[in-house]
């Protein structure tokens, strides 16, 4: 085990990346645990509100990310400094991506349905970093033979074809498959050959005059979402907590001033 670790992690210089990934995942899990305790009113944790202003943890996350990123550039190949900066960078990235939905929507949607995007981004980032640690290179370059690498034409053709498949999968609305396809080209090919998702740019442009294709794409997307949404939601709720449930109002809100509202029903005071 020690020989494998040295040969595959230490010798190729991937130890800082492994430390950054571990710090990233651990920070995300600890942050979600703390926020869930705050939400439930348990433990000593409370929101940070200096002067009544709620400081979201994306703020220290940005600071730590800057320190870790610029620090890693400054220390160069000094192992101790690189590992320290990797820890700081992973912590900052974990705090920032935990509130990715807040940055995207410019609103506090942490415990809403839109807040699930943060969990999806964290899981996707973790998967991509694991692929990099495993030796996968973007656009399948790691699978190019030495003979193809010597010929620039073959190398450029391979990268171009892989990039085309990634773009097609992206235009078909298969964002996760497109991103993973950057590192694992069969995923991009599979996503590019399948029917586009309804509402995607590909479907709006090329399925406009093809009602059968639109119907088939919609039916396939419905069955796919019905099969996997429940699994994905349970996984997200397990690691990040379930979002708030918005209960429907029994009566529409009364926007009239108080003096114009009818008296509320109460006990008879005769």
C-alpha cells in the first residue's frame, strides 16, 4: 500500500491535490453539519451577525481561497508550504461551493429547492478531482498512444473529436455528462448520441418540426427523472439536509390596510 501511494500520489506530485480534495470534502461535510445544527436549534452554534448583518460562510471561503491559491503560487514546489496552501485552498473552496446556489441566484436560497445546486456542484467537483487523481486527462489525452502523440495531426484530431462530443452533449442539455465527458470520453459520446432533453438548445432548434422526436425525448426524460430524482434527492438530503417545504396558503394574503379589514372572529363580549 505504501509503495502504491508513493508511486501513484507522491512521485507524480499529486499529494497537494489529494490533501486539497480531502480538506474540501471534510470542510463541506463539517459546514453542512454545523448549519443543520443551527437550523435545528441544537448545540452552541449560531449564525454570525455582527451589527445585525448575517455573514454567510462564502465570505471567509473567498478569503481562504485567495490565500490558498496565491500562496500555492508563491511557495512553488516547497512541499510543506504547498501542502499547507492546499489545506487552506480546500477549506475555502468547500465554504464557497457550499453556497454556490446563493452566488448563482444572488439570494439566500440555502434551505430551498434551488439550494440543491450547491450539493450537485460539490459532488461533481469531487468526482472531477478524483478523476484527476486517478490519472485521467481532459478530452481523453491520456489514452493517446505514443505514436499518435508524435503526429500532431492525430493528436489534434483526437482532441477535436472529443471536444465535439462534449459540445453536442452540452447542447442536448446533458450538463453532467458533458463535464464528465471531458475526462472520460465514452461518457461524452453516449450523451451526444442520445436524444436531447426537452427545453435544451438542441431540442428547440432541431426538434421543432419533428413531433415524434419531441414526444419521445419528453417521454424518455420523464422516465429518467422519475427513476433517478428520488435517489438523487435522498442522497442530497442525507449529506446536506432536506430543504424547507413551502406549505400552500389556505387564504390569499390580505393587502388592505388594517382599518379597512373586517373584524376578526372572536368571543362574544356582550
